[in-house]
C-alpha cells in the first residue's frame, strides 16, 4: 500500500492547527525532496505561507470574541486547509511512495496496517544538549544521530513546561548534529525540547532543557 498523508485537520484545535501548518511550511522550505518551483496546479510555498499568515492574523484578532472576526478566521482556516489538500496531491505524486520523503514534509503519515515491524515511534534523540549560541538571541542544540529520522521538530516554552499549552513550534529542520535556534529574546528563560519525525510519524520528545538566552 502506498503511504498517504493525513489530511483530517478538522480534528485539530486552533493552536494545534497553527503549529502543524508552521511545521509543514518549515519542513518544505528548501526541502531537497520537493525542490521549488512547484508546477501548477500545486500551490506555491509562497501562497501557502501567505494564507498561513492571514489565518494567524485573523486568529489573534478574534480574541475579543467579535463574531465577524471569528467568522473571518473560520473562512481563512478553510482556505488554508484547501491549499494543504491541493498541495498533498502534488507531494504524494512526486514522492512516488517514498515514505522518508513524505515524512520530511511535516505532514503526518497514515500507518500501513500491512506493516508488521518498525511501527514504533522514534525514541527521543540522545545526546540532547542546549548551549549558548555565538550571537545574542541564539542557542545551539547538539544531539547524536537518530536513525530513521527524516526531520527534527523543535519547540520552545516560557512558563511552566508541564503545561502543554505553553509549548510553541520553533522550527523543523533536516537531521544534523548541530542546530542553531534564533530569534529568541535576550535575558529571558526558555524551555527547549525536540523530537524526530520518521516514516511512522512523530517520535518521542526529549526531556525539556531550560536555558537563559544571552
């Protein structure tokens, strides 16, 4: 059975939907398995990002409970979801059944019920360390190689790290031993965690690490 991308975004709440789309955009940026430009009728990465930013703006604008703004957010989420559905057709076509390529897109993958082995999620990356970066507002992340990982997702939190709502998507990157995390506010504390993403979907999170950014 050919691997397929999971598209039931309706199951996601607003915060999780934002995080998932951000992960997809980051994962597809400069992705060697899906080089740009993407031919029509596939939407461009620019169009996807513009729809994402419009949706995010509408999300933040409707916190007051204004009915008009809430309806606008729903409309923009629907538009963004349709762009993702159209894009998924192109990604599956180009991947030609390559599970690792599809896993690198940031989308979740449907499990193949015929597969009897290798269905466990990836373990948490080992050797996970967070150090001060070479420049203000940056952190360097070090880790050991993680077999089976097509990409890594990194999240940051401020406040109580045991509260899942405090965690925000920071970046998705191709596997590498050293990663630089930027755009952080100096003199503030951050919690950082990461996980691998492979053919069976998201792996297990590392234990969170706390670091004061300088």
